[in-house]
């Protein structure tokens, strides 16, 4: 019976020590699991941020590609427009016609200016003649007044 009691006590000690070790091990495992879960959460958040940044970069890239395509087509159009064309006689005659028209316009403007100056001079001459006639008539009147 003593052996049974000792065996029972030893068994109880082994069971309690195993339980305490397993409880300690379980606590350590729970702590590690908690750490791993926080790390996983942080990794998921950083993954989401990286995905959003990649989406933004992708949108910017598409916008840049569209701008580049528009610029490329604009440059091609400008290149075609600015392409040096051969001189033709029709361009020469057209340019000569424009020069002649400008010359005629200048001649017309000069003629109008001269006519305006001439009419201004005629008005000034008439005004001067009128002033001189008044002065002459005043001087005649003054000469005639003392005689009377």
C-alpha cells in the first residue's frame, strides 16, 4: 500500500508537472501566435498600401502613355505641315499679287492724306482771306471815321 501511495504521489507529481509545462508551453505558443497574427496584420496592411500605390502608378502610367501618344500624333502632324514644299510659280504670282495690292493700298492712303491736307490748306487759306478782308474793312472804316 505504501508503494501504491508513493506511486500515486509520483504520478500526481508527474501529471502536475506535465500540466504546468504544457500550460507554459501553451502560453508561449499563444504569445507567439499573437505576435505572428500582428505581423500578418501589418504585412496585410503594407500589402494593401503597396497595391494602392501600384494602382496609382498604373493610372499615371496610362495617362502618360495617352499624353505621349497625343504628343506623338501632334508632332507627326506638325512635321507633315512643316514639310518643305517645292516653290511653285502659283505661289510666286500670288505673293506678287499681294505685294501689288499692298502697294495700291498705300497709294490710296497717300492720295487720301494729300486730299485731306489740300482741303485743310484751302480752309486755312479761306479763313486767312476772311481775316485779312475783315482787317482791311476795319482799317477802311477807321480811316473813314476820322474824316467824318
